[in-house]
């Protein structure tokens, strides 16, 4: 029988069982769509988390003082290590593997504008801090090296701090009383999607000024470990991700020499390593994406079982037809080819419909606003390749067994069937 005739008969048979054919094809289409969408969401979660981590800082480490865990240099174990501005200067001058460094001085003080008042945290930092902590302005400008050198009373407002202190008002160049000193607002930070913070809270809630101005006007005056030149922590950025660990080891040695403890004492400093956190997050979401993909491929495989079942039902329903065709001279190859073509049409049409639907949903979701906790799915070529490979396997195996069963029926058995 010509292939064209087989196609016509196949389409006619599918049309005669429209609902059954649709439900079978829907299983395959949904399986393909699930593979593309679930893998895309898994990759999207990974990308979003990396972006959120990048808002905390680009390949940085945040170093806090700790307690020594061993005796060294005549000092007993359990001694508190308090970081100072001189530690930051020593790192800047001696750490060849550190690209940039900044001390960080934090304090919650009163802020008063002509429209409102607040008591928010202020961070005193060096200007380089703004780059590696991913601070970007929505209005105005960032702080400069000249501001730091002059101890200029300039201030940057986080997005939420701006809404509270200057609600809907012009802000750039406006005076702001900070702990009794008049500062000038030079910039408003762009709103951050930040899923982590340290110290006094997310950047949107903070105010930022030069370290020199803050250390002069309102440094910490009381509390454990508050000494001359005290800083809350030091933030460093290595020259490259590949040298990240060596750079941190170099920083640890410099601080250990200055504070007279063993550089191998891991308890003397507490380090928040954002690069290590990024790698850990990536491992978590890679496993999650693999799990999503496996579940979706299993769904697709179950759709293939549905195709095989429906073809076996078709063989049973058309047993007399098979007997008549064989009695009229049809060969086993003709019968087998007819049922293979029918199963192929079901799987391929539904498969490519599912592919178009999955890719279409991913594209549409890129252009619609989604809640912060829902990522934009990423179209994965690997997911498409895996789904098409599985579809090809389903096309072969789901159609082969029913086709062989139909081809092996004897004409006499078929004609005796009621």
C-alpha cells in the first residue's frame, strides 16, 4: 500500500476516535512541555539566586573579628580579635592578591530631614566599596575618593530610607541632619532585590557615607571591643575568582601578624565568603534542576505508555479489518507499517505541539511581571534535546510492539473475531 494511502487511513482512524486520540496526544504534549518548563524554571532559579547574591557583592569576602582558638605569642586562647582601620590599610598596602578593600563602620543614629525623621543604620566606607558591593545610583552620584580624602559630609540613601526621609520630594543636594551634623544628600541608590544581608540589614534600608566623615563625627563610643580606629568588619575583593582562596589566606596572615595569633587559627576570624556561597547555591539548584528534569522525563515516558496502550486497543478493535486485509493479500510488513505510521503521527504531532507550547510559555513568562519568588524560565537546549530524544524512543518502542502484534495475527484468527 502506498504511504499516502496509509496516511489517509491513519488520519481517518484517528478522526473516528477523536477524544481518545486527543487524550493520548495530550499526555505526550504535556510531557514535552513539562520537561522544557520545569528544567527552565530550575535554571531560572539558579540564575536568579546568582543575581541576588551578586547584589551582596561581586566575588567578595566579609571579614569579622572572632576569638582565638589556641595560644600564640604568649597570649592565651579565647582572646577577642577586634579589627581596626589600620588592618584595612595594611591589607591595602601588603596584600598583592587583593584588588580592593574597604573598612566598614556601622552605627544606628538619628536622621532628620525637613519632612521626616528616622533612626536608621549608617555605614561609613571607602569609595571602592560602592563598586564591589554593587551599589548603583538611581539619582545623583556615588561618593568619590575626593569626598573620602576631604572627609566630606555627603550621604547616599537606600531606596527605603529615601522614601521615609524624603517622601516624594526632591532629594539631591538637600540637607540631612545625621546625629546632629548637617550632611548633604548626593545620591539615591537603585532598589535592590537582595536575598541576604549582614550587619544592620539590606542595602535598601541603609544610609552610606565616607568612612573619614563618620569616624570623625560619630564613631562607636561604647560597646565590647570599641577601641581607637575600631571597624565592624573589613570587605575585600580578590584580583580574580581563581586566586580567591589564596587572597583570603594572604589577608588572614596579615591580620594574624598584626594581632599576634597563629594564621592557621580558623576561629580568630569569621569570614563570609560570597564565592563559596555562590558555589554552594549553584550545587543545590543544579540538583534541583536535575530532579525537575527527571520528573518531567518520567511524565513523558508515561505518556509513551499511554500511546502503546491506545495502539494495542486499536489493534484489538481492528482485528477483523486486519484479517480482511491479509486475506486480500496484505503482507505483515504492510500491517506493521500502518500501525507504526499511526503511532508515529500521534507521538510526533503531539511532541512538536508540546515543544512549541513549552518554548512559547517560557518566552511569554519573560515579558510578564512575576512575583520575586518566581523566576523567569530559561530555555535549555539540553532539555529540548533530551525531550526530543525521549520522544524518538517513544515513537519507536510505543509503536513497535502493537505493530508486531498486529502483523503476527493470522487471517483465520482475525476473521473469527467477533
